[in-house]
């Protein structure tokens, strides 16, 4: 009778043979592997990550290992790129680097083994959905005067709200900004605009905010290490994230169902209608728009647009109020330029942008200084490649070290100082773009909502601060919390309180 020990040895021998054969037969990838911090078996560098401010771990490693380095979370390998020129080359020139970093089923609305939408899909379906979405968003106003009108509709309601609360201590600015930003987006997608105090809009905003706050907080860890859901699903943030994501799915499915009931082939009212038309006319079984899959894709695309376009804009506006209260001289310079160019008889419009160089410089500095997505959204190598002499194996995750780039003294000189003038010509009359400022990243995965975000930031900042002076509540000793961000994967300001004063009163 053959002993169990002999059988075990035989099986181990076969396994070793297969592993060695696989390694020997695998084509050798040219290039060297980047340096990186040593890790532990199974865990990799997980225990070395700063859970409260994980992006600072990437900043510190860049100082030790250079412009490209690697780290591991479990068995998953990631490369971090800290040179802005390399980030642009890597993400823009080779489609093999346009894949989305794998994070498991955490962000899959349906958990059916297939990724949906435009943020987390890859391949032909991603290309189809991305092209269609960008084309339709342009048709419905992105970059056009109709989009400006939509933004101004929300802004006017914001200005009325501020006037009603003049001289009061106002906190949670982001909540009010989020309501307005979401309403603009919802008008484009669904054709329906709410008043800001409408319960339906309040519910929509609450659901979107809960999803995004979970990403910004504990949910971020499980994005970097998806396998944690099997070990610590509650503590890692996986369970909480899945609960609020299900609310997303239910809410947007209901909106699509309502459109299906009132759909007319003769007239498409909004983005949901044109997407439904594409589904109804699609006969290609391999298409992203075919049948039931097409309807799932529609719901997921809506969710993606809300996740990508609402929180980033309202968070940047939140930082804007904090910074301009912290640095009142910058606020005065902004208001002086607006007084000169706009006067006091009209609102500022997008056509005024070329005549407002300090305003443009201020917004650029706010985006640099806040760096609300300090590591961007991860890419993935879809094929073996060599880059700058480094080997990048297929399925390697690729991260842009944006916070390090935006605060690198070799690039900016004095990055710790809030100085909008760094984006101006020496005579202060011309706004100068800087190639190292990458708040929306670059390439095919560049933020689809960039135009809406930039236009919203410009119109809200100019018109609110042109009309009102904003300062910290002098009666509240805790009104000014400083400019350090709250801990998390996305950077939000600490709670603060301000007082508005009408400059035209």
C-alpha cells in the first residue's frame, strides 16, 4: 500500500514541476523592475500603509525610491509614477495602459461577474460606452451655452440662499454645493430639474453623498486590497460600500423604468432617452448596448457620472470657501479683478474667462493645493510593456502620485505656500497653464466631466465672491480648523463656519 507521505511528495513534485515549467516557458519581459519598499509574505506592504492618510505613504516612498517604484498589497503589484511627464506619456500614448485597476466586485452594481459602466470596464464595451457617453453629453450641453444656462439656474438659487443667510454662521457649505451640482447633472441625464428644497433632490443627494463619503473614508482601503473583503468585510469598508451602492442601483433603475414607460421614438428628451433608443435599435449581441446588458450598462453609466462628476466639484468648492477665508488677500485680489471686468450690474459668464487671468490662476492654485484625489484613479496594464527601461507586466496596477507631483518643490519652488501668482505671467496679465497640474489626469481615462467641473467652479467662484465677502465666523472660536484635510483616500476639509456679507448692499 502506497503511503500518504509518498503521495504527498509526488504531488508536491508535480506542483513544483508545473510552476518551474510555467516560469521557464514564460517569455522574458525586457526591462528592469522598479525599486520599492520590502514587504511581508502574503501581506506585501499592507501594514506599512498609513490608513488615515495613505497618500502620504506614496509621497514618502517617492522620496526614497524615485519617480517610479513598486509596492504590493497581498500578491497584487502596483507601480506608482511620480514624474508628471512620465504620467502623461504613460497614460496618453499607449492604449495598453488605459485599463482600469482591478478592485474586484466592490464597484459592480450587479455582482454578476461582469463590470458595467465606463469607470471600471475595459475593452470594446468600455470604448463603445465612452464614445457614446461623451458624444451625447456634448449634444446635451457639455461645453455649450446650454450647459452654462443649466449651471446658472442652480447658481441663482445658491445666491438667493446665501442672501437669505447673510450675517449668519454657515457650516457644511459642501452640502449646499452638492445639491446644486447634482441638480445640474440630473437635469442633463433625466430632463428634470428640482428646486433645492425638494425632498426628491434631497434624497438623491443624500444617497450620492453616502456612497462617495464611504469611498473617501474606510472604503478606500479595500479598493487598494480587494481581498480584505474576505477577511474583514465590515472593518475594511466593503459591506458599508456595498449597502449604499445597492441604494444607487435601486434609485437609478427606477429612473430608467420611468423613462421606459414614457419613452417616445419620435423625441428624445435627455441622456436616458437617447441611451434607451440605442438599446432598442441595437442588434449586435456583442455590443454593450444589447438587450438586458444594455439596460444594466445605462444604470451603471448614470452611477459613474454621478460618482465622477458631483463630489469632486462640490469638494473643490468646499476647499475654495476655506482657502479664500484663510487667505483674505487672495479673496480681495479676486474681487478687485471681478469689479474691474464685470462691474456691478451683471453676473459673470464663461465669455469673461479670457479677461480674468487672476481668477483662472486662483482656480488652478486651488486645484493644486487641495489635490482632492491624491493618487488619481488607478490604471492597469492590459499587456506586457517596457517603459523608460522598466518592465511593466500585464495586470500591473498603475497609480499617478498626484499629491507628490502637486507639492514637489523641484517643480513648484514653494509648494507649501498658497500662491495663485505662480500661474501668471511676470506682468500678471496672462494666465499660464502648467504641465504638472493634473487634477483631471490625462489620456483616454481622463475625467469625462472635466468641462462641467471647470465651468461650474468658474461660475460659482466668480459670482458668489463677486457678490459676497466671505470670512470665518468671528464669534466661533472653532470656525477656522486650519487647512489640513480630513483623513481618507479622498481629501475633504475639516468642518468650518463662515459668514457672508453682501458687497453690493
